[in-house]
C-alpha cells in the first residue's frame, strides 16, 4: 500500500526484460541501438553491466558498469571514458535504484542484406555481457 501523497514504486514483474541502448556511454561494449536482455533482481558484483534508475531523474533508466560499492550505493561508470553521465557527475547510485543485470546484447541487422553481411551479422549479433571487461584497469590509471 502506498503512503498518502506518494505514488507506489513501480518495479518490473517479470524476471527478464528487454532494454535499448541510447547513446555512446557504454561504447565499445554496447552501441547505440543495441537491445539488451536484462535479468531483474539478479545478484550483482563489481564489473557487471546493470540497468539502473538515474539518481537525479528517476524516470530515466541508465546502463552502466558497476565499478565498486561505496557508502551510499554503487559507483557506476560508462565504458567510454569520454562520455559523460556516470558517477563522476552524479555520485553513487543507491542500491534501491539498481533494477537488473544485463545478461546479453543483441545488435539489430543493419540495412545491408547481402549474404555476406547477414552471415557476418549472425556471427556477431548476440553476445553475453559479462564482467570480463573490468573497469579495474581504468580505475588504477586515474
């Protein structure tokens, strides 16, 4: 039951969902237009890519890599160090704003329809997204 004057929090009911990447902040891991398979309520650890509510604009969803836990929540970073819009701008993201872990990405087929282009796309279209591309090297370099 919601408190008076407050809207009830809306959380996804399904365990799996689809999200779309908008913008360059997670390049090269994720590209603008990629579709993501999101595992809601999944356990997460540093290095995972996650979907979160933006801490300053909670109707906006963001996709970031969980760099580390800090007081107050997760420090999140985009894989593209030149792009803005991560914890360097808005600080830590509270745990309750973390919605789910990204399990895989799917790249839609581009405009080319040649056999070679389709075969190439089939080999690269769906990939798991894991913690393998760790931000630890980037954190040490700063």
